[in-house]
């Protein structure tokens, strides 16, 4: 797999998907993924509001929504 910074640079929505997977699947992210998300968070401005809303809706409906929100915060 590609380094997280490369993957998130290709599609910043993947950062929100990581939070959704944490919420839905109860998994955790590796330290390098967390670091990349923290450094690349401003790239989320490139994503349309509609796409962000879909990911946030799915995250909030997951089994562990607080964990997903904690990752985003």
C-alpha cells in the first residue's frame, strides 16, 4: 500500500473514510495514518460538501460514532 500521505493526497475524502471505518468497524488507525490525517486535514477543503456530508452521516450511524468523532477531532 501507498504511504498515507500519498493516498490522502490523491483523495482527501479517504481521511473521512478512515474515521467512518473506525466508527463502523471498531478498528483503530496506525500512528502514521493519524499523523498524516493531522498534517493533511486542510486538504479536506478540496472535497465537496455533499461528499463530506455522506461520510459524516455514515460515520454517525456506525456502532462506535464517538471513536470516529474522536479521530476527526
